C-alpha cells in the first residue's frame, strides 16, 4: 500500500513537471521510480522555470522532435498537442516546420565554405563572384541567413536566389515572430543530435544583436538535452517487454 502511494506521488509529480505520461514512464515507474522522479526534476526545471512561456517551450520541442536528425514521432505528437493547448496556431507550427526544412542548408553553407577555402589555397581569388544584393528587409528578418546567401552566391547565384526565396517566403508570415524563429534555430543547432557550432554561433550573435535575453537563449539550449531520454524510453520498453514475456530471467554469456 505504501509503495503504491509513493509511486502515485511520483507519477503525479512527473505529469505536473513534464505534462505527459507515456508507456515508457509506466515501465520505469515500476522498475526504477527514483530515476523517474529525478528526471522530472532535471527536465522540468528549465522547461517550467525558464523565462519562455509554455507555447514557445513546446514549439521548441516540436522542432527538435521533428528535426531530420531525430524524427521521434511519439514525442512530436505529445509536444504538438501541448503546443496547441498552450496557444500555438497552425501557422506557428508550420513556421517551425519551415525552419526544420531549412536546417539542411547549414551543411551546404559549411561545405561551400570549405570548398572556397580549398580553392583559394590553390588559386587565391580565382573564384568569380556572381554577387547578390540582399534587401535590408531580408537582412533584418533573417540576419543569420544573410551571410549564408552571400557565400553561396559566390559559387552559384541562381541557387543562392532560390535559397533566399525559400527562406523568405517558405514561412507563413502569420506565425512566429523574428526573434522566435531565431530561438528555434538556436535550439536546432545546439541540440546534440545535430550540433553545429558555426551555425549556433551565427544565430546566437544574431539573437543578441536583436536584443534577445541571454536567459531565453540558454533555456532553448537546455531543452535540447532532454531528447536523450528517448533512448532511455526505448530501452525501458524493451526491458519491460522482455520481462513480461518471461524471458528476462538469468543472463546469457556472449
């Protein structure tokens, strides 16, 4: 009876801290409740106590779970539902997914930069720049992307133009504000699943230049760490299934 009351307390605490309850949390509650309670404290602290509201926190989780570096469907569904409940609109979500689609451009930018360095080492100044003028409005709305576009135009002006068009008009124009977009991009580039120091630095610099508080930036960086629990969830479910099947007794040597 006492054990049952304690587990219910931990379950209630977890739901209050994280806003959800899944089969993997049930499995861990039965096998290792201390872990679950401490994970609720660890993951819940930045999510619930940081400066960003629940709408923005959940949209960051939507971006991280939808990202091609993770693509975790159960988490995406959980946090999408929570984002809408917190006031996110379909336009907000579509803008987040637009940023997810843009994430691959960071690798193109990095690759083109390396190509330029190697070509310059062979024949300094030999690359003819096609040049590309970006509007002040574009630079203001997409400060971190402006350098990317200009670098790409050095090699392929037509590609740079379509990239600029996709960045500028691929969003809805009715959802995320400019600073919210920067925070989502910081989260995507800071997350361990696709950590990109160069892109992260550009977006943090742009965010600070736009007046975004360092505490907001730190919070979205912290949120990315929680994706690692999806490996824990997978392992816990496999362990639970093994013991439920009656095959989890003893061990085998390999």
